[in-house]
C-alpha cells in the first residue's frame, strides 16, 4: 500500500490549524494534544506527537502535516490528525471506539466505516458510510450513495446528501431487506445462527475488493 504525504508551507499549516483546533476540542480533554506540538510536528516532518494510554489498540497521536493519499485501504486506531485533505481509494476504517480522526480539509473514500469519532472541517464524499452506535461522523457536508446508522445513537452531523439513508435498529427486517437490495452479498454474514445479517467487517472487505454493490442494484 503506497502512502503519499505532501507537507505544506508554514502559512498553509497555520491556516489548517485554525480549522483543526475547534474539532479537536470535541474530543476528551486528555486526548487533546497541544496546538504548538501539532504545529511543530507538522512542520518538522515527524509522525508521533505524544503517546497516550487510552487502550492497547489506541496508543498515540499521529499528525500528517498536509494532504494524505492512500492507494488502498486505511485503518485508524488512534488519535490521527490530517491537516490537509484525506483521500482513500478503498475503505477508511475507524477501528474502535477509541479512534479519533480529524481532517482539516476534505475527506474522500470509496467507503467509510466509522467506529469512534471522525470529524472533518470540509466535505465528505463516499459511496457508502456506516456509523456504529455511540460513534460520530461530523462534517460540513456529507455526500454519499448510502448512509447506514446502526441505531438512533449513531450521530451524523452536517448537511447530508444521500440517495438512501437507513437506520438498522436490529432486528428491523425492513431496513435489512433494503440493504440486501443494494449491497453485495459479501457485505452480509451469519451471526448467532441468523443468516444474512449485515456485518460492517464484511462490508469493509467488499470495499477493499472494490465491489460493495449488488450487481444491477438501483442506488
């Protein structure tokens, strides 16, 4: 998987900081790195601002000082700050409830699996977005073919333009039936003896293969 980071000049970093800092203040105080530390790391080209002890899978604060382009899929399991735009060819996954991702520009990905908090200063563009219960997807605008909220406690904030919006609220058969009508069969699995239940990990796999949609589906 190729990663490309383009570092901006100091003026660009300063402008990005003005967009990023209000978003960071939405996170728990103990996870908020100091503005000076973020700026120093962004200009110096280093990656890790400081270590945290929130969980074994979320062990650091990472800063990308400009635009970040991922030629594949990208899993984030920590506090991650992208000062510029973030582009992910396949699936962007916030891997657990301890994930906090901030993007100072726009975010574009084939699919977005949101567990934890994803906050974007600009626009989000994606084919399909899944937001887990007690998770947050917030942006100025969100454009998608399909937005799936696991429950009413899945927070989606911003101006949302989507061809289809669904709230699963298990075991709602109507919502599941609508998903089965548009998503590839590989986005579903067997859970506790029940066949064809939606599984976001399977959806992530379908996104990685570039085939999230059911053939011939109207979306």
